[in-house]
C-alpha cells in the first residue's frame, strides 16, 4: 500500500463492557497511549482470575464472559452512561438489570443477573471488574482496532456470498477504500487521521467470536477456518496504538503517513 491509498472511516464503535453491546460514536477524541474513551473499561469475571483492580495487569479473555464461548451475550442490549457510570441491560426490549458500576450495589445488581441467567457457563461467581484506566483488551496493550470493509466483503465471497455483519469483528474503526487484505501489510506504518497519528502494531488473529451473529446471537458461520483455508492464516484487521492525540470521526480520511526525510 502506498501513501496515495486512503480510506474513509464509515463507523466508530466502543465496547464499554467486554463481550457486551457495541456503542456507535459519531466522533471521539483520541489520547496518546490510550484506547477509545471507556473502551473495554469493564469485564465480567468468569471464575477467579486473580485480577487486582489496584494493580491491574492483562489477563487472557478466557477469564471473562466473552462471545467466543458465551454467544448468548449477543442477545443482550446494553448501554453505558459515562456521566453516571450506569450500565443498563435489556433482554427482548425489557430492562433486566441496571446499576452504577462504580458502586458496590450497582455492580451487585449486574452480577446477580449473570449469576441467575448464565448457568452452566459460569466457572464461579460472576464479578464486574475494572481498575485504574485498565482496558480489558484481547492483547496486552492499549490499542485501537481497525477493520477494512473490503476484507469483510472478501470473506463474504469465500463463504459463497453469505452476508457477514461487520460487527462480528467488534472493531473500533471500520474503513472503506483499502483493497482487501492490504491493511495486513501496514504493520509498523503510521496512519494519519486529522491531527491524530496511529502506529499499526499488530495484525488481528480472529477467534470463534466472529462466528456469532451479533443480531441473532446464533453461532452460524465458521470464519477463522475459512480464512485459514483461503489465505493460510486467520488474520483480519489490525491493531494500532495512538501516538499523537486528536479528534476523529465518521467521514474522516485515513491516510498512510510518509516517513519524514532526515
């Protein structure tokens, strides 16, 4: 990919609680070294993980409720309010749990719902976790995930024309304009979005979470093996670290920054 190959942001999402509902954003302010604000700020522990909120360290996703194993999460509609720290969960349009995640009572209300409704998936008492700005990412660094929609269309072709909902990939940024799979060659390159700069640090290896339809909560596709058969790997999308902050939004151009001449 050359510097002339630009893309456009078509959608922005954050995921305040790991495994729960994506929240669409029109614009967002990125800060150096940080995720999108409140992205993966909370997780629901599934059995004792050893996570210490006072000294947070990365833990593998198998320690939490997650779509890769707990597809029923996709049947819930959750909304998080930044001003009140309140999480509200709806099932079939009805509120089934609500609570301020920064209070013991609010966390208990959410934990009780999962304790009563997610047997036998639970390995222990579910517990709402957070800690000192920690992000419960699938990787041990604070990143922004990017999906190239042309690559999603290529997967649809691999599956014989089956529609693939882009939110299966739970990305922060969805972009149009790059040719399929060209994003995988951007590792170590810098992307410019307005004043913001993001350095691509890693390709995203896909897990069984992509097999779950985000609308129906049905595990109905076999995306990672399909990628492996056609491409020889299971990568789709890239992780990038914010190295210079700035505001970004839907409709913004994503350009490959040319190296500065010394």
